[in-house]
C-alpha cells in the first residue's frame, strides 16, 4: 500500500514539475509549482524506497523455515 502511495506522490510531483516548466517557458514562472513538485517527488521516492526495504525484510523473516521446507521436500523426492 505504501508503495502505491509513493508512486502516486511521484506522479503528482512530476506533473507539478511539468507545470513549472511550462510556466517558466512563458516567462511567468510559478515557484510554488517547482517547490511542490520537487518535494512531492522526493517524498514519494523516500516512501517507495522504505516500502521496498520493508518488503525485503518481511520476505527474509521466514527464510529458515523455507530452507527447512525445501530440504524436507528434497528428502521426500529421494525416497
């Protein structure tokens, strides 16, 4: 869920940065669009990165049990 929220923030931030670029090209730069876009994009990247790190830790939680399970399956295949 956090990964999706982070992706949404990144998307909104990038859209805001595009709005800033468009306003900058017509010589009416909207600084709030730049700040909003940069901060939302950075926040989204941080959230996605921490969500990916947490998912990696969760999958490693039962690694010993998975090894034991694979070992017993290999043992049953030999018999």
